[in-house]
């Protein structure tokens, strides 16, 4: 199972959207405190809609706690500061893909010790970054694609008509 890690997320709607994406993708969500919201916030639940109760989610008191509880985890760190594109790595089926808080990303003190694990999404112009939910979906689905979309529905079905 692929894992999405949010380091100190600040905006409940982003976390709710990422939680919904994780349910759809069969991924596990990891939240590293401090959070900029309470997990019972209405806006978090609204963004995750009725999927939040199906989400496999774990919280940690801090980054050190995350590392201690996931020894040996292969962690990729998504950052606008990386030199390597997110498409230039081979994602393991049980990897962890980490995203930092909306206002600052993953601290540089963490990034410099994991240079080879840092990945970026290319962007045109001088935009600071993509929305956190969009970034998580882009990288998560690349990891899923590389792993053959294991255990996922691969064919759509019409509600009233049939494909001919």
C-alpha cells in the first residue's frame, strides 16, 4: 500500500481532499502534528465527504515519532526545491510520499539530509507551488501507475447505458 504523509498540514480542506484521494487510491494517510486544525472540523469532513470513515489514517506527535514508528520506510519528499522530477524515480508499492505544510513545505533541515529522496513537479513560470491536494494526487497516481494500478478498478461503467 502506498502511503501519503502530510507534515504539519495547515488547511483542513486540503487534508480532507487528500484523504478522499487516498480512499479512492487505496492509499494510507499519515498526519504529522502539529495540525493547523482539529480532525473533527466540519470543513475537513466536508472536503472528505462521506469517505473519511473509510480512510486508513495514522497521526504522529512529530516528525521524530513518524520516523520511529516507520523504521526503514522508503520516503520520497515532494518539494519545489528538489532537483529530480517526480517521474524520475521508481516508486515501491509500499513507499511513503511526504508533503510539507502549505505555507512552507518540508523544512530544509530535513530535505538536505535526504537529497536523493527529494522530488518535484515541474511548473511553468514563477508560481510558488501547486495546491497541496493537487500535488498529492499527481505524485500518488504516478506511483500507482508505476505499480500497475494494483487492486484498482480499471474499467468504468455507465449507469443507464452500455459501452458498445
